[in-house]
C-alpha cells in the first residue's frame, strides 16, 4: 500500500506546483508549501462534498483573499484544472482510437432513436443558453471575456507556459493511472505489457467519467462506467468495478491530510 500513497503525494505536490506556476503567470505569488496545503484541503473537500468541485471553489476563494486579486485567483484555479482536463481528454481520445483500431474495444453502434434526439437537444441547450446570455449581457461580458482571454494567453499559450502545463499535467495524469495500475497488478488482473496498456487506456476512461459533477467524488458514475467498458474490452465487468472501488478508497484515504489542514487552519475555524 505504501507505493500507492507515495504516488498520491506526487499527485498533490505536482498539481500544487502546476497551480503555483499558473498563478505566477498571472503575476500572483503563492509559496509552494502553502499551495500544497491548499491543494490537500481542496482534494479532501472534493472527496466528501457533492459535485467534486467544491474544494476547487474554496481554493479559488481562499487564494483570492490571500492575493487580493479575485479574478486572477479564480482564473488561476480554473486554468490549472483546465490544463489537466484537456490533457486527460487528449489521452482518452488517443486511447479510444488505439483500442478501436486494434479491435480491443468493441463500440456498439447507435441508432437514430430517441436517445440520440435527447443528446442533440442537450447539446443545443448547452450552446444556445450561454449564447443568449452573452447577447443580453452586453459590454460587461465582453470586458470579462477580454480579461479571460488575456489570462489564458499568459498561463497557457505564451512561451514557456504551454510545454510546462502539458508536461506537468502529463505527470499528474501518469500518477493517477499508476495508482490504478498498481491496484490492477496487485489483484492479478494484469499479467503482461499488453494487459498493462489495455488497463491504462481503460483507466483513462474512468478518470474522464469522474469529471462529471453529478456525484460525490465520482462514486457510482465511475463504477457504472467500469461495468460498461470492461465487457466492451472483453474483460469481466467485476474486475473493472472492483478496481474502481479500490481506486476510490485509495484516493479518499490519501486526501485525509486535507482534514488535518481543515482542523488546524485558524482562518477557516474563526
């Protein structure tokens, strides 16, 4: 179990460093030790509160109080999370293409039924509602979007931000997948290099399913995704569900230092 929890420490430290780097690109300063403490607190809150984003909202709020730059502090958290999610989405896309082309994953065909109609309605609403709101809001939104675009340029696109963001996000993602693979190897589900690659690809899908802010720390959604994906890859659903549950337990326990931060932070307890 020790390697698992050492990997989770790497996750938090590198994630905190990525956040600190993002803030520095927005001309905000945050000591690494404080960033690690805040990241542990955010991770713990994300594990126990619905939606999986409450900890990040709290992290943005607390850093805005610390730096006195509310908008930049909020954008620092949002851009740092965006960096990780975009990297994950790219890895999932590559994994999906590789599995489908190699025949390791059988994707069922979808018809033109009511399910597809609902999907198109949902996508239309996601596009139209913000568009109507932007039109009605006028100049204030345009000014805000200009600030957001400038922060994105500074923290993501301007050299050397992009390679630093990509490399740090890849390291964080690799640590998450390593936890998943250590569990699978320990359970005897992985016996060779091909198995390792297959499980790593499937693990990236589970990580993506946890992004959906509908449950507490991805519980239920993650296990449901495993129950569907593993049979598509020719593996027993029970294996995927078991590793998914184990992964959730490890991540929950590894977030407990955040409880210590919560209990000892005087600015929280006042």
